[in-house]
C-alpha cells in the first residue's frame, strides 16, 4: 500500500492506495470519531462491494453501521436523490458525530460529500472510490455537490474527507467505457502540470487500457500526488486550482446540453480538453503536431475527440456563460501555455473561440 497526504494543516488527510484495502478495518477505524456510520452507495456497487466494507466496519464493537442504496447514474446526481441520504440519516437517528462513507464513483462521492457538508451543519466523511475517475480525481480535494438542470455541480460546498481509501482491485469490475472516462482526467494532469507524466502516458497507454496493475497503480498515485499538491496550495480555487478544470468549461456544456449521463463526465472532459488544446494552438501556445499527438492519445484511450455532432456554437455559449469560473460576466478558460503547463485567461479573442467551437471534427484546421 502507498500512502499520500493532502497537506491542509490540521485538516490534512491520507490517501491510501493499494489492493485488498476494502477489508482492512484498521484503515477505517482511526477516521471514525463517533459510534455511527452511514454507508452511501448505489445499486450497481452495493452487490459488488458493500458487504466487504460492512464486515470490516463491524469489527469495531458497538459501531452502528447503516446503509443507503441510491439509484445509479449522473441523472440522479441532484437534490431529490440527496434527500434520500438525509432521510436515511434522520430515520436512523444519526447525530453530529456520525461518519458518512461514500462507496462508489464520483457521483456517489460528490453527493455523499455534500450530504456530509450540510447534515446538521457538517459531519465527517470518508471516501472509498471504486472507479478510476474517482480514484484519480473526485475523491481528493473536497469538492462536493450536485447538478442543476441548467449547470453542472452548481449546488455544493468544499468539505474535505477524513481519508481516501482507494482499493485498486475494484477496477477489475469496471466497464471499459468507465475506464476510458477515468483516463481522461489522468491525461489532464500530464497536460496541466506534469510533462514527464504526459510522456509516460504516451508510452504506457496500451498497458493502462489492458489494466496492467502496475501501470494503473502508478497512474493513480501520480495523479493523486499532482492533485494533492494543487489542492494544498489553493483549497477553495482562488487561483491555481482552476487549472484542474482544463476542458471542463466545454465538457460541462456538453454534459448539461446532452442531458446528464448521455456523455460520461470523462468523455466530455476528453473532448473538451481537445477543444481547449485547439484554442491553445490557435493562440500560438502549442504546435500542430502537439495537438495531433493529443488527439491520438485520447483516441488510444477510447475517448471521443469531437463534441456532439448536433451541438451548435450557441448551444455551447449559452452553457459556458454559467460556468463557475465566469468573472465580471466574462468567460474564463483554462488553456495550455505549453504541454505540461496550464494558464487561466479571460483574454481569448472571441473569433478564435468561435473558430474552435465551429471546428467540430476539424479541430486543428485553420
Ligand atoms: N469532486 C471532484 O473533484 C470531481 C472530480 C471529477 C469528477 N467529479 C464528478 O464525478 C462524477 C463522475 O464520476 P465517475 O466517473 O466515477 O462516475 P460514476 O460515479 O457515475 O460511476 C461510473 C459507473 O460505474 C459504476 N461503478 C462504480 N464503481 C464500479 C466498480 N468498481 N465496478 C463496476 N461498476 C462500478 C457506477 O455505478 C456507475 O454506473 C461526475 O459527476 C463528475 O462531475 C467530481
Ligand atoms: O478538483 C477540482 O478542482 C476540479 O476541478 C476537478 C474536476 O475534474 C471536477 O470535474 C470538478 O468537479 C469540477 O469542478 P467545478 O467547480 O467546475 O464543478
Ligand atoms: Zn472533472
């Protein structure tokens, strides 16, 4: 097992990464302060992993262990589903010392985290991510929340977990499409802050897609290390943390326009990162061969390299103007300064943005 730390002073917490961690009672217990735990999971993950987590927790005598099993999917990441968590907490009389435990992917982690941030004005929670995307990104950093019909993650809070327990063996049951979605966020770290990792990904994408355990473990650790460093510098996104949003202004527009769940978050981010890279090329920041190499890497990872065929420029713009990074009414975008370095700008010439949005499957063409 490898242990990384998210360094936030007296709110620092560990990220445990390894195999067989779900069963290890001693990893959970130091992070459970009271006598109650509510496991939040969904109908897909519960039959696979719920009993193992319960068995581990029940080794602590006197601990009340309850569960709530939510419907599965991005379409259920909303306030209605959140209410099912509050219902369970109240019906089972959970108090302020309770601990919530998110067992599942990013949808479960974001919703469980927001329930923890808001229940009785804030209780503890633990992240047990079971998708690649949640192990490399969503379980770390304390962004929690739910979607609104008009925008992604529009209702939420920053609320850090007590620990993150990433059992990489859970990835053995993950559908191929979800593996690819997770790889999109992995590629993101290479692009925004870690060029050597980007080169490693170019050399090792076939191993990752074949779920080589060593390659996966390395990619997860390196991704978490990168994210932990950014979060430690800027927990609430007043500056550098926004770089973790590369591709997301385009990607969130795709997700909400298509209807949540039609495009997976990672798929929309994959297409969105290529749009951001196309714009970076139009701005003269990266070369045409670098743009082509990114397209090839995304394709090798099984990710889309164009947005939805039927999405118009106006469809994009009407969604992009509600992005959380908008400042003084102006869209702010994360672009590439070069491969391995991102920049945040509201100074993009409008005609270049329109060219990118119009380019469709001809990204990278004048
Ligand atoms: N908070 C953050 O910092 C952050 C970062 C990135 C993404 N997100 C959010 O995360 C969400 C996407 O997360 P995701 O990609 O994990 O999607 P997800 O949570 O929908 O999980 C993907 C699918 O895999 C299933 N699943 C989970 N674990 C499994 C396993 N081990 N075996 C088989 N099936 C399994 C789930 O039930 C679901 O059907 C989005 O809502 C996105 O906005 C948040
Ligand atoms: O942790 C962050 O910061 C991120 O931006 C990570 C993203 O991958 C993630 O999708 C996040 O939820 C997007 O945040 P939002 O503030 O744009 O909703
Ligand atoms: Zn994301």
